[in-house]
C-alpha cells in the first residue's frame, strides 16, 4: 500500500522581485484545517498512524 504523501512545506521566498509585478507572500497564520492536516501528516510520518488511519482522518477533516 502506498504511504501517505507528506504535506508540502513552505516554499522558499525569493529575494528581489526584479520589478516583475510579483508580490511577496504575506505572513498569515495557517487556517485550522491546514494545521490539523499538517498534524496528521506529522503523525503518519512518525509512524503513529497507519496509511489507512491517515486517509480516513484526512477524509473526515475535508468532509467537515
């Protein structure tokens, strides 16, 4: 069975936009959903959740 895919980490910020019209990302707190998904991914990565448990818990979070 495939292992759960880890949640992607933050992308590195680029320095000096060069005036290309790209705005720097704003620093905002992650939504509660994102925080819970990251926590699930961490638990799965540490082996505390099976892939099936991770998938079921993620589906419950996304359904609510």
